[in-house]
């Protein structure tokens, strides 16, 4: 009989069947996770399909605050800002975050409530996208961004929302900035990316003086990586 806490490890076969779930992390995940968890600014560079985005997001989610430490109603803006170069990549990132937080992907049955727009995750955890003009208008018109933990956006759409009078977007609780596909993002948004990063890191709107910003802000991660610190991690 097994005793409490006793663990039996069965070696995996040399060629496991396709249905067999292995627990081996990709090399890029193995090497980047401790760096991200340490709070250091991180750059992840690896070939396409190696798992850079997951290598970034899985440890980043552990750097955020959740109930009972911080409840959604008390949030002043997202804790995670994930910048992407395109609408299509943003949708993929939203779905990945949605699944990492325990959400179901819709069965595509008409009326199925299990979709990323109605599901708020365990303890009310939310992920939202600001990837086009329609989502900017949704944010302005209602409670679309209220209590959101992760915001996925293109730099131009986030900047457009941030610079509106009485903007609903705030960076006061921002902990982590992640940038996916850095090269493509810089090519597509050379000006708005710099303005948005400055506003996010120093927690001020582009039209305001940075002298009134908090002493600490987020740090950042690039090329599909991320980090965390006194400033929002980049």
C-alpha cells in the first residue's frame, strides 16, 4: 500500500504513443522560466515553433496577484500588458491566456456560453483584447476593461485608447509588460510602440509629464519573453 506522499515514477517508453502526455518542458522554457521568475528583464530568442510565447506567459502568470491578495474589483488597470504586432497574433494570444487560466474553448455550438468573451476564469480572472477600433469602442462604452488581469493589444490601438479623454485604460497596477514578435512589432509600429512603452513603464499618459509617475513601474520582456520587478517587467 502506498504511504502518504509516496511517489512512484514509471519511466516513459522510448517512443511514447501520440496520446501519451509527457512532462518534458521545451528547452527554451527550461532555460527562461527561472530568469523570468527571478524578476529580471528577459529576452527570449529562439526559432519559430520552439515555444517562446508559452515560455514567457506560463511563468509570467505566477507573477500576478490574485484573490484574496487582490480582487478584480480593486484593480486599476491590467497587471499584464501583452503587445503583439497583428490582430491575428493577438487573438491567438488571448486564447492561449484564456486556456492557461482554465477557460474552455467554445464547441462552436450556437448559443454555447463557453467562449472567451463571456468566460471570466477562476475567481473572476479576465483576459481582454484591444486589437481593433471596435474593441476600443467597447472599452470606452462599457465595462469591457473593468477588473481585467491581462490586456492583449497592438501598440496603435492601446495608444489610441490611452490618449482618449477620460480613458478607461490605466497602468497603475501594471506588473509585467510582454512583447511578442519584437522584430515584426517594431517594423509595424516604430513610433507608437516607443510612446506606449514609455507610458506603461512610467505609468503616465503620453500627454502628461512623467514627473508625476510612480517611482516604480513595470519591467519588460521581448521576442516572446517577459519579466517582473519594481517597474512593470518588460
